[in-house]
């Protein structure tokens, strides 16, 4: 979309009524005129565009069936082609226009378009098509976009303005956003403008003119706990009751956080307690008769069913702290307890899951089996988790049990520990 020489800017009069101002430069003179309606402003801008372009050609006398106004527009159109460097004739440009142009809604503001778009995304979330995290991220970006461009007409936003918007520091930071952040936000805007194009709020997708940067991934070794650190953490967790209230009571009871952390550490369940797998787990998903946990597609991050093997030590934890008595996500003050545990033990977001994957690979030496249980690709497992843990440390990890509990003599078979059969 060509950038207009003359700009239309909506504003509010002192009386409170909306108006539209056309501004620019013609023949070295500043043009500035206000209109009550956008249609009137667009018509005036078109007159100015033609006036500017017609002066670029040398005049000559020719016989024509065109009216005076049509002749002026034809001259302006030819000048546009010349300025763009095109050698195509005017008839080609008109034919292309008729085949591809879609009339855009001239009066749709950014705020209005954003509202309609976020309403559409809310419906997709209600239907389970996108996650809460996705819906929230889209809404946050769209709120910023709407606040930045205000009452501007969405069809008049230019690609260079989008680039300026993406380059602007976020929040209180004065730093230019990283290339990864740029790409992520560009992705949200790309989807938004495709929506606008489908609704004819815009004539074309200007995000195609906004660059997407190639970012070299620098992910390295995953952050994990050692077997000794995991043992110390689970022993501490059995006594953890949370902070104390003024009346002497505690936020929780000893062991209240054990099921949540046992499942993230010894089963690799994704830890997002707001919308993720751990929240969607139900009692029926624990199959103690076959020794597995079923992650249904609607609970899985990647929308695929997977089966996790319950190792004997995890069974011990779930037997001592049954989820019927110790809910995976306690309804009372869980977020506060979760934050307190992370702060006290200096835990990173996915350290439990990372530890599960690395200990699974370390114990059973099977990238494929770890991939199936964790729901990651084999390439990711091989790149970030292979050879992080020795067999000896992994065996020690899978023997971590609650205080007072013991495991029988075990051997490995088909990716799990089983009771050793005596001769």
C-alpha cells in the first residue's frame, strides 16, 4: 500500500465532537483542512493527490473522450506508475486492480477492529481451539496496539509505522526489544491483519512488508536437580506447611504440596497449574492396576495422548499422600504456597520436568522412550538431556521415597523398575 502524501488524522473538538484533519504540503505550501466526516476528508485527500501528481507531467494538447477530471486522474495514474519504476501500461494496472482489489472499510478504527478480533479469539478459547495462555498473550498485545494507534483507521496504518511500534521499548524498559520479542509480536499482528483482511477492514496485509528476523537458538543444557538435591527437597516438602498466620495456624498441612511436586518431578507433568496438564489431571487418569498415568489430548500441551510410566517410588509418594486427601492443586492459597516454595528453594520454572527427563534417559538410556513419556521430540531430548545424568545417579533418584518407606529389590525392564524375581 503506497504511503499517502496527505495524511488524515482523527481528533476531538473542544465541543466533544469528532472531526478529521487533512494535512500535507502542495506546491511548497502547507495544506490543513478539517472535515466533519471521514468520507469528506478522503474525497479532499484524493483531490490533493491528483493535483500533486498532475503537475509532474509536461502538458500537451491531445484529443480525448475523457472528461477534464478523468483526464487529470489518468495523468496522475501514469505518474504513479513512473514513480514506482514500473514499465507496465496503465491498462495492465487497471486490469490487475479489478482482479485483486478488495474494498476496505474506510471507517473501521484500530480500537473497533481490535475489539472484534479479541472477541473472536475469546470464542476460540471457549471452544478449546486456543489455550488460555495464548488468548491472554494475544489480548495483551492487542491492548498495546490499540493504545498506541488510538482512533487511527486500521486501513491507513503503514508498514513503517508498524516497524516503529515494534521497535518502541516495552513497559518501563528503555531498551529496544530483542529480535525474538519482535518476531513474537509480529506474529500476533500478522494474525490480526489477516483477520482484518478477511473482514475487509484493510485492503492488504501490510505485515508482509515488516521483516521477520532469523534468530539463532542458543538453548543449551537443561537446568536440573541432582539426586541429592531432589532427595533433600522432597524430605523438606514432607514437613512444609507454608507461612504462619497471625493466630498461629499455618497456610497448609505437612505434605500439602507433595502430590504437585511429586508428579512434576517423578512423572514430568508440565507444571502450569493455571491451565496446563497438572491442573487437568483427574483421579481416573491414574491407573494403578497397570502402573501408568494417562495424559488425554485435551490435557496435553501438544493435543496428543501420551502414557507415563509410574515408577515404584512415585507410587509410594501417591500412596502416602493420596490426591483424595492431598489435592494436586489445593484450592486454599495454592498460588501463595507455590510462590513461597519456589522462592525458598530457588526453583526455576521447569526444573522438575527437566530433572524427570534427564533421569529417565540416564536410567534407561532410551531417548525414544523418554520422548514418548515427556511429549517432546527425540531431537529435543537428544540435544538438551542426553548424558546429563549417569546411570548411578539416575538409579539413586528413582529410589527417593517418603520418610519411613522402603523399596524392594528392583531391576529394569521395558523402561521401568520392577521387583526382582528371585530364582
